[in-house]
C-alpha cells in the first residue's frame, strides 16, 4: 500500500530489484488531486518517494535506462529524466497527454501520445512522429524476441502490434 496515493498508474522493474511506480494524481473522475508522485519499491517492499509534487504534471509511463529514470506525463506532455544524483531534467514533446514509454535495444525510446494519436521515437532532444493515427494509445509493451511493439487503444478495445524497426 502506498499511503496518500490516488491513481497508481504505471509500474516498471528496477535494475536494483523491486519496481518503480507512478501516481498520476487523479481522482476516479479523472480530476487532478495533487498527489502526483514517482516511487521506488525496493526488494524488501520499502516505499521510497523519488519525487512528489502537484507540479509534476501527472506522472504516467516510467522506465529505467542508462542509469536514469524516465517518466512521461499525462497533463503536461513532458518527459522527465531523473538522474541518480542531481536535478531532474524536463523536456516537452511535440504533443502531450503522454502515456507509455519503452526503450528499444538501440537505446531509442518510444513514447505514446493521446494528443498526437501517435508514437514518438527518438532520444531526448530529437523526436520523430511515427504518424500512426491511433486513438488514445496507452501503455506500450515491447516484445524483445520478435522486436515488435504492442500498443493498446485505451478507448478502442483493440491492440496494434507494430514493427517500428530499430535505427
């Protein structure tokens, strides 16, 4: 149990063991509650608050890569980089309402955007719009064996399985 949370949304494994989890800070009516947070849960089930502020913009998808934690936001359309030490960096993507994030084997990211109806591929500072026309693309899954991305349509009751390649 994570006391004070209102909308636990995404979970991702931690390289150190345990998981990361986001609180998008919304009520059941999808209204902001101000509980926006990013947590780590260690191997002993201890909850560690990594960031907590109503200004986080609705943390949603989360992944660990290159010694950093990356979080996309639902309300502000930002990608946060949380380094092991130092201040977080924030970058706006072309369109917002971001949901899912995965890292491909070549180190590029895929990020889903409801506003863009698409996936963005790239790295911080350089994003390509894959122009997919997906209504409300939600969290993403990556099949490492087949090298395919699975995109659920939040409002469409279907999945797209995509070969987005790797550059």
